[in-house]
């Protein structure tokens, strides 16, 4: 199954809320951080299900002093090329709400993660 720039699509606010309601249901800051970490883990699981690397790994490093989280894995990553609208797919995935590769079903047959 391919995963290309064309698979990073942007949903309208209304459609995104209906399709991805869990993205909006976090309470306090710690809960939001926990949800984000959960998403990192299940998105890696989604990638494993599609990509199936021979020696999969996921490493999450929390640096409480600098308040950073570093994530490493050996999955496909986010495609980095220009979409049909002229925007870089990585820019869209990281900076534009409701952009991701799990909305159309062409890059993922199924997913556990709620975010794109």
C-alpha cells in the first residue's frame, strides 16, 4: 500500500469534528499530553500493520528538564514532497489542522490512532 504526498489531505472543520471527535475531547494539559503520547504509540502500531518492518522499534524519550519529548521509530514516516495544491505534505501534516494520511483510506486500510 503506497503512502505519498497525495494521501495527506485536509478536512474541513465540520467534517473533521464528525470523523475525528476524539481529537477534541481532552480535558486538562496533562490529559492532552497523555493523549498525544498514546497517539504516537498507536500511530506506530498503525504503521507496523501496514509497513511490517522486520525489526520494528519505537523509542520515546521524555526530558522533563527541557520539557521535550523525542520519538524515534523505523516506520515509513510522513511523506515529504509537494501535494497537488503546491504545499509540502510534511508542512500540511504538521501545521494544518485535520491534515493527515488516514482520512481517505488510500494509505491505511485501518487505523487505531485517531489523528492523521
